C-alpha cells in the first residue's frame, strides 16, 4: 500500500455519522498507523486478530476501521 496516497475513513463508535478521514502511513496484520491530514497528529489502531477491526482512540473519541469494508480514495497531489 502506497502510504502517502491512501486515504481512509475511520468510524467513530459514538458518532457513526462523523467519520475521521486519515492517511495510512503503515499497515500490518496487528497495527494500522495513520496521520490526520494537514496536522501533525499521528496515532495507531490495533486489532487482536484478522477477523476483528482495528481499534484506537484519539482525543476522547474511539475509532474503528474494518479492512473488509474498505473504501479507498486516492488523494489529489498538491
């Protein structure tokens, strides 16, 4: 996966209508490292096994990402 050009939406568990758009920096079977565009914010989501979604929190919000439901957009180059 080309880390800089991949953009995904993380689902906020408490606010499903307010996803957080992030850029994927690195992904493995257990850890998903992401960056929030136009900020210095970076964080990780983790999962126990291949059947569960990645989970993580940022600023009091709890996010999930399920690769099985992946919708990837390519970000336009500036």
